[in-house]
């Protein structure tokens, strides 16, 4: 084993045991069920889990009233929290209007409206990546003030906690806006029952918020303080819950007629972009304003028009464009017959970047409702909506580039077109260039479904899927047989899949060592050159975890359903290290930037070839020390561990733990208990380091050589103990030329008596006694040097022995 493999073996056994990898499965056509339990459910809300999957929460009536449940689905489409999800809150009362945000550690914080006290309050719960509730059972009270607190909205505080805002009627006469920050541990961070965001007269509602990047949030809402029409206001709350701008908020738009339903996105500089429905023209249009970190409007007074086309444009959805501006999408009735989907991008200065009044996303002759938006990570956006073109509501989607150009089929691609209605879509970017959608599904009840859509607009599980990593039977170890289902583009000939690369997980230390020895480092799989010789190492970041991979093989794509081949391992499973190897398969296309990564699966290799049967077994009687000396020819296997010696009373005895008398690495063994009258049979087998045992050689009484011992030795003797050093027992042989009173005693290094083994008269002859390492009281003595002394008539002799515990 070279230096590299030695280091890899040691580090892999330590590191691989602490890595938890996901299981593999498929997203299905028209989505996978996230919850199909008894009863109805609705209002799904979702957040990314940071590992390519998502966490979805919803309102659930399986228990007769409305409760809050949640499900985590991984990147492969596997629901991780059971078939029906986990209960977030099942208090006897009604819980509704859930909202969810990632906790940055694979879990989520979920907030909801709760009437357990007889009026509506706000509660929240944090669940970890395994679906375990981390705060008080049935949730932590965020606000339980008098009156009603309703319609929570949520944003991350950037430290594993969240900021939650809601409509609050504690003043009895109107609705105000309050907010609270809760830490990752469920601790209330601001004043009890929330900090006031706006308590101006009349009604404030339809609030929305976004993190400000420093532990606080910017909150926008529509406001009736004028008494005549709704306007749009905003306020920034610090990380300690202190309002940073003008008391009760800064006005973003004060034009006559209503401005309602604001949407908000961060501008990346501590401020925000807000878009809203605006009735200043007599129809609802879409307007927008940017406010900086100090609360100053950055664009034209009362906002810039994103769309002022004829008829109504309603319910904007908004995301940042990554450059200080934003991209908005909305429902648009300019056709005069139905609602379509349009979108517009504004830059950091408020100038429209796409077609005046927005680019058409979907203009089929039916209604498109409930537009949702998510960044694609490349300056563009993913859009999803509920679509009535088939005569029932389905879920459709489109991707727009940073230039506003549709990237997929005109008027969108179906995410789900199953029987029955699908509506209430929600989407979240998956971190791999695509997104995950969830929706309310009526195909077989009132359920929640989800689907993956990749960067090319393809739905379902697109990557190869490892279904087995098994030991190769009958080999000498060193490999597993890796089997995987082909990528969708290969299996169904729906795309360009040219070959597969096969990767094996290694430890960070092993990766550094490989790089020191000349391995290439890939910053991205797009940099992989399939013609390159030599080792290749890459790092895959999933959420907060890093996986280190080395390229071990490749396989051409040939439109098969599945593939398989032996893949080398770094070590075999042994008594020292039982850990598994982890593998990933990546399908590549002719375009280096288009590839599909499988989930991770594990397996371990085992040497299951036994050593050759032992040959040359012989036995010869010995006298000093007394016993039977067994010998045999050595086996030549490279992974030989030693030999097992068994003793029985018939030639057909079965070797087993109960008759194993010794294991040794030598080709000699002395059985000091042997005697001619014993009638014993011996079986000896070679054993490799993985525990595989070869065939046994047999030696019976007729095969023993050597004559009967003399009736008495010619002179008295005291033999060296066997074994020496020893643990826990050793044998001491001696001989008497004539009858005598015998004393055989054991002393410690200080000359103190430890044990008298023999204190009696013995006839002439040969004798063997055993010392079990205990003193006169039967207690085990410690490791060290001891002396044993024989006194028999005129004969006396002392020898040294060593006990090693």
C-alpha cells in the first residue's frame, strides 16, 4: 500500500462515518405527493432547504380542524418526513395562514395564525433538517396580545432566526402593523407581543417584508390613514426592533385612488424595491419605488410605472435582479377577455429594461392566475402560475433571461397537467439552476404535490439514479459493482447525454494529498475534460456541507435503461473499519455546461475469497516442553492474517468457536495439554485479514510421530514456561529422576511469594502445571517479571517469566 492509499484509508474511516448522504429516488411526471393523508389541505408555503430540496408547510384538516403540517422533499424528489408530513401544530383550535423561511441549517421556521386563546394570535415553530420540532410543543407564542393578530409574513434575520410581521387589532378601532424577531433558539428578541411598525389611524394591511441584511427588516403595507384611499408606506426595523425611519413609516406613494397589495425585494444595499397595484388611471396598473437604507425614495415621486396598459394589471410578484433593481410579474387583462402573465425589469435607477409595459410571458386565451416568481441565479427569473387553458387549472412555468427573453416553449411548459385542478403554486430555487414547485392538488382529493423543473424547463427526475453499490462476489476485495438507472435524456432519448463520470467520496485530507501529488482540481463539472488522463478532484457544496470527490471511472452513454460496472474502493470492510464508500454518477452532454448529478449512494467492498486449503500438517511429540508440536507449510496469500487451530474427539468434528484452541501467525504451535491417551484430532485452517477461512487440514492420533516418553528423566529438570511472555495463563513443565516432595512456587520481582502451584510428593516422571496469573487469594496479579522455583529433593532451579496484561 503506497503512502497515498495509506493516508486515504485512515482518513476515510474517520471522515466517511460522519457524512450523512441523501437517499435516491425519482420526481414523477405531474409531481410527487408531499401529503395525501385523510382530509383536505391547502395554502402551501415553501422555502429552500439549502441542499437542493425544499420545505413545504400547509394548513391541514385531517384532524377535523385546521392544523399546520410540513414536509421536506430532497433534491431527488423523496419526501423525507413521512408520507403525510410532520405535525407542526395540532392544538385543538384552528391554525391557518402558515408562512415559512429557511433557518440556514437545513430546517425552517414556520409561523401561523392561531386561535387557541379564543382570538387570533401569532405562533411559530422551528423544525430541523430531520423534521424535529426544536421549540415548545405546538409552537412558541410570538404575539398573544388582546384583539386579533392575523396574516403573518416572515423573513430571515440572517442568524438562524426570523422576523415576523402581522396585522394587529389590539387597538380595537383599526388594524396596525406589528413585528417580532425570534432567535434560532425560540427566544423573543424584541418587546413582548411585538414592536409597533405602524400604529397610525385607520387601517394598515397587506404587509410584506424583506431582510435588510443586518438582522432587521424592511416592511411595506397599504395604508388608509388618509381616510379616502389606500397608499403605500414602508418602515425599516433594526435588529433590536427600533423603527429607523419616520414614525409610522415613509410614504412611497400618496396619489389619489388606491395603491394596494405591495410586493417587496431587497436592493442589495440595505434598501428595498416595492411594487404595487395602482388605480390612479382608473384601472389598476403596476407601479414601483426604490427606497434606500435611510428611507429616502430613489425614483420618481409616487413611483415609476412598470405597466400602464389598458384594463387591469394586478397582484405583482417581485424579486431582486442582483444589480440594485428588480423583476416584477403580474396578472394582466389588457386583452380585454382574460388575464395573462406579463413581466418587467427595472434597473437600479428605476428605468424599465424590457418592452414598454412588460414582456408577454403567457397570452393563451384563458385565465392565468396566482403568478409566482423566483430568481434563476443568473439575472433572470422563473415564473409559475395556475393556468386554465385545458379547461381545468394546471400549473405552468416559464423562464426569462436577464434580457427578458423566454427560454422555454412559448406560453410556458406544464409543471403539472394532471386530472383535476391544481392551483396555489409556490416556487423556490433549488440552487442548481432550476426550481421546485409545490401546489394544492385536486386530482384525488385535497392534497399537496411538488415537482422539480430544471434550468432547461424539463420536469421530473433528470439525473442518473444509483440503485445499488454491492460487493463483487467471489473477488479478492478492492471493488464494488455500481449500478445506476440512466439519465432521463439517455433513457428516453429526450436529450443529449454523451457519457457518465463516476466519482468516489474521499476525505478533505486525502483530497489535499491527491492535489499535492498532481491531481487536477475542478472548480465546476463544466471544466471536466473526458479525454484527460490522471486523477481529478472536485468539491461539491450542498448547503453548509462540502463533499470531496475524486474521479474514478467513466462510462459511455448508449440509450440504455441502466448501467453497471466494477468501481475501485480505497479499502475493504474489515474488523478495523466497517465504513462505507460513497459514490456519485454524473451524466454529461456535449455541452459541458449541461450535466445532471445523481444523488449519493454507498457500498462497501469485501474480500470474500478464502485462502487456499492448508497443506503439510504434521504433529510430533515433545518432552521439553512436554506436548504436541504441530507444524505446516505456510500459505502465500498477500492478505493472509494467520491460522486457526481446532481440536476435537473425532475426525468429523465441525470447527467452531467452541473448539478453537488457538490462533497464530506462525506455522508452529505447541499443544501442552496433549497426551497419548487423549485421542484428539486437530484441524488447522488459514484465515485472511477479512475473516475468510480456507479449508482445514486434518491430523489424527495415527499421524502423530515420536515415541513414548521415558518413564523418568535421566536427571531432574525445570523447563522454560510456555508461552512466555503470556496472558492470561502459562504452562510450566518439569521432570523428576526419582520420587520426591515437590515445591513449585511463583515469586514476584521483590522475592515475595505469589502462589504455590505444587506442595506434595510426586513420583519420578514428567509433569506440567498451569499458572493462571492469580495469587493465593485468587486475585489477578499485575503485569511484570515473575520467577518460578522448583525444589525436589536435592534438585532446585529458578526461571524467569513475564506476564503482560
